[in-house]
């Protein structure tokens, strides 16, 4: 008995579903030539094209109606809409016409994309030249200055500049050159500069990935790498000449100070019974004060500072000529080539 009741219940549900389906069919407005326009207005252009392609054989009026009343408005759609519409209209009388409009829209779309990419190339180059390279130059100048200060200190510094005493025992440009090799860290310069270049190229990659996705909906992982030249910093004959001039000048200055401070008072004291040495010290003190005043007034720099300035300036000039020009050229080419690849990817995807 319970099994019979369950069977009746099942049939009752089927009857209700069938009745509801029939009721919905009866409530639907039949698709006619008179209400066709309203039907298409309720759909997007892409949905309308698909509806037309699927139902054109069922309604004899649909081919002429869609061609004359709907398709002229469809031709003003965007590229992406026309792409889907063109696909939907394959195997319909409008397939060739739709393809012509789609090809024209694609051509204009690619033209706009190409112009935008060219503008991006210009901006990316400009940012590297105006923003990134000056930061690299400042960073490198700071590193060179630190290393050269260390080299000069090892050569002529120490407590009370005691290392200058070695000048009297033959210390010269050869020793400076050895210190240069030891304390000028060329490899660290290259590594630091490479990080600037790689970080900037990575930012361009990320931008291009996002741009490609926004245009085509496709994802890609890009990497931009270039062979960054090694930074050439070799001690020049000009710098060695400056070092030797500095060494001779400091030897002469130390000799003069030695005579003035020690030998002259002893000789004068011996000849005058000590009175002359007191007068000499008073005059010597006055001379030192006057000499210091003249240095301040003339803004004279210390020999070490002058040597540092010459070394740093020449090194920076050499780096600019041989390294930064090469890096700039390599990055500019990489920017151009990568954007050409980006455009080609878009061209194949659209």
C-alpha cells in the first residue's frame, strides 16, 4: 500500500511540472516580425547576433530584418564586440560583410595600440635617462669617493698623518697603485649598478604583462635581462702623476716645517744665546696665523682633498664615457625590442 501511494505521488509531481511548463509556454509572447525589434533591444549586440544565427532558419523574416534593421547599428560596436559578433555570424548570409567591418575595426584598434606602445617606449626611455641614471651616478660617485678616501688615508693618513713619513723612504705612485687594487671595489660597483638596471627592467616587464592582459586577456611571464658591461676603473697615468706631485709636495712641506720648527730655532738660539730663538718663535707664530688666515680667505683646500677631488673626478669621467654610455645604449635597445615583442604578441592574439 505505501508503495502505491508513492507511485501516485510521483505521477502527481510529473503532472504538475508538465502543467507549469505548458502554462509558461502559453504565457510567452510569440516571436514575430512586429515584436522583433523589442526582442533585439533587450539583448546586447553579441547576444542579438547569436540569437539571429540560431533562429534564422526558424523565422523566414529574420535574415532581412536583422540585415536591414539591426546590423547597421552593430557596425558601430567596439573591436571586442565585433570580434564576438563576427564569430557568431559565421555561416550566415552576413558572414563576409561582418568580417569586413571586423577587419577594419581590428586595423584601427591595432593602430591605436601601436601608437600607445610607441609613446610608452618614449616614456620608459625618458624615465631611465632622467630618473634612474642620475640615481646610479650619485650612488656610484658615493662609492668611489668612499673607496678613494680610504686609499688616500692608507697612503698618506693615519694618526697625525704618520704614513707621510714613508715618503722619505721611497713611497710613491707604485705603492698608491697597489692600494688602489686592494681597496677600490670594482666588482661591488658593477653589482650595485646591475640592481638598479634589473629593478627598472622588472618594472617594465610587470607593466607589459598587465598591458597584454588588459588588451588580449592573456597572461604571460616576461623577463628582461641584458648583458651589463663590467665597470672599467683602471688607474691612469694622470692620476699617478697627481699622486707623485702630491708626494713631492708633502715631502717638501714636511721638510720646510721641520726646518722652521726645529732646525732654525736651534741654530738661531746657538748664535744669539737663546734670545733670538724667542723672537723667532713669536714671528713664527705670527706667520702661522697669517698663513691660516690666507688659506681661509683664498678658500684653499688641503692637498689630500685636492688629490681626492682629482681622482674621483677622473674616475667618474671614465665611468660615464665607458660604462654609463654602454648601459644606456643597452637599456634603450632592450626597451625598444621588448615593446616590439609586446606588440607582436598582441598582433597574434587579436
